[in-house]
């Protein structure tokens, strides 16, 4: 099969005769990958010395077709599925018992700890499959994972109708986070970024754009909220200064979610810290997504909302075949042109 292999840092090689990797756990099933998105973490992993090991096939945001009938009859060849990429490896852990897999200490992960979906076929645990509803486009379904991460963060908060929301970061996860804020009841949602193109997309989708290159984002938010500040803020960018902005733009009794992986060190001055205490702000950390409680879990909810209330098509800048995988990765890394969500198409017909 075709497989895009990270042979060492900054070195992707397309193999045309790669073997299908063995199953990483029992009760696995063969799937044919349909589409797989490039995540920001893949850039760090593949081009910033961030890989666990070499060689590695990256790719954890994917949709697929089941490629064989499941023994238990739950899936048939051809079924369309999204795949939760985290695989528990120690069934005695409490988080395994509760199904809160993101809290496991020991786990495997497609595309980072074991080979992932920038390849035509993969064996994945049946438990990790989520059927894709008929109304959802197969390429869009490859964005189920980042959409679930966005939803997971938003679900930390207690949003009430009429709230003012802000998301810092206008990339795909930030934009989807803003959409979830609205779906949950925020009346207005502002998105902060320095990228005009991403802000334009956000504006066209009904969000208030704030370009923090030209404006003080904190001041802008207070201006938009009658000097009250934002009720719900999500930091989805990952810079020390944007974490501080998130806290400083929050209203009294606000909730703030830290979603971005920080690059650098977060420092807060006495004045800002005291302000945070006096305004009685709640800060949540968030990571990954949840596949419980079944039916109302992050993944099933995303798939029910996708291509309806949750729009991902405007966020996709490129869809390319795996033959162009290496080139598109290099273009993203070197910022040769505007890229937003980049998706590698593995199946000819979707
Ligand atoms: Zn990711």
C-alpha cells in the first residue's frame, strides 16, 4: 500500500509498497483510510524533532471505510467510520473503567506512538469506530477529531443564552470552538488572531474578527461588551501573551478554557493576578476529547452536528492526494502560501 513515512526529522518519504501494520490491540479491524488531515502537532512531530520514534507514519485525524466484515457483525465492509485515535493499553487503570480514555496514563496513539493514517490501510480497534451519518461528507468527517477536541473544551463551561464568547486563535480548532460556543448559546463570539485570511473566514461565518496585530484585543473585547468583558473565553493559540490576554479579557465570574499547547513560559504580574482573583474567574484545562457517555459523547455529537450546525468546509484550504503529501507538508512548514486545514486524500473515490 501507499504510505507517507517520516524516516527522520524533516524527512517524509512516500512508499508505494509498504506493509499494512499489525493490529496494536485485539478486536481490531482493517480499515481503508478515506481522508486524513494534517494537524499542527504533526508539524512539530515531523519537522521539530517531536516524533516518539522513526520511522513513523503520522496522521490521527481521519475518516475511513471498514475494509472487512466485523466478526461480531457490528460493522460491514464499506461502512463509513471516524476513528478515535487513542488506544488504551492497560485495562486495569481507573480511567479505562470509566471510559475517560484521555485520562489514561498508558495508551497507544495512531499517528504518534504507533503508525497512523497517512497510509491507505490501518488496523484499528472496533471500539474506536464511530459510524459517519449519511448526511456527512467523507472528507469533512476526517475533521471529527479536531472538532471533538474543540467541543470537549467548550463543554467544560456553563454557557448560558446571551453570553459573550471569545476564542483566541482563528485556526480550524479555534474556529470550530467558536462555532460550538454559539451552538451552546453564546449570542456573540469574537475571534482573535493576527492572520487576516483566517479572520475573514471567521467574519464570513458570523463571528466578530479582532486582529490583535493592529488592536489591543483586551481593549477591543471590553469595548464590545459595554466594559464588562467576555463571559466565556477559550485560549486556542498557545502563546504566553495570549494566555494572559484570555484572563485579562474575562468578565466577573467568567470561565476561561486553556486549550492551546503553550510555547514558552507563562508569567503573570501581581496586578493581573489580583484582578483574576477579584473577578473570581474559573480556569479550566482541556485535552483531547471523550468517547463517553456513549451517545452524548464528544465524537457522536460532532458527527450529528457536522455539515449541519457545524460547518467545516470553509476551513479546508487544501485537499491533495498522498502523492503530493511531502510537498504540501513542506509548503505548510515553510508557509509558502496560505494554508488552513490541509487534508490528504487516500481513497480515489469518496
Ligand atoms: Zn491533532
